[in-house]
């Protein structure tokens, strides 16, 4: 009988040890699962960032293509011809210089008239 009791005690201790080991295994598996969940969330976050960046790149690509198309149209129409652009700019500057001269002349005439009137 005492042998049976000791045998039962040994079995209980063995089962307790197994339970402790099982609890330890469960805790390890839970930690592994938590790590996997964190990695999964990190990957999802990276995928969202990648999608956002891809969309931004596509938008920039579209804008660049539109600008290139405009440049090509300007080149084909000769609007980007440097000599022509310089000519247009020179003409505009000359017109402005002429306008300034005209205004200066008018001012001088008005000053002269004013002098004559104040005498």
C-alpha cells in the first residue's frame, strides 16, 4: 500500500513536471506568436508605406511626363530657341527703355512748363 502511495506520488510529481513543461512550452509558443504578430504588423506597415511611395512616384512620373510633353511642344514650335528668346527679350527691353525715355522727356517738358508758369 505504501508502495502504491509512493507510486501515485511519483506519478503526481511526474504529471506536475509535465504540466510545468507544458505551461513553459505554451508560454514560449505565445511569445513566438507575439513576435510573429509584431513582424506581421511591421510588414503590413511597410507595405502601406511602399504603396504610398509607389503612388507618389507614379504621380511624380506623370507630372514629369506632362512637363516633358510641354517642353517637346515648345521645342517643336521654336519657343525654346535661345536666339529667338533673346531677340524677344531684347525687343521687350528696348520697348521698356523707349517708354522710360519718353516718360523722362515728358517729365522734363512738364518741369519746363512749370518753370515758365512760376516766373
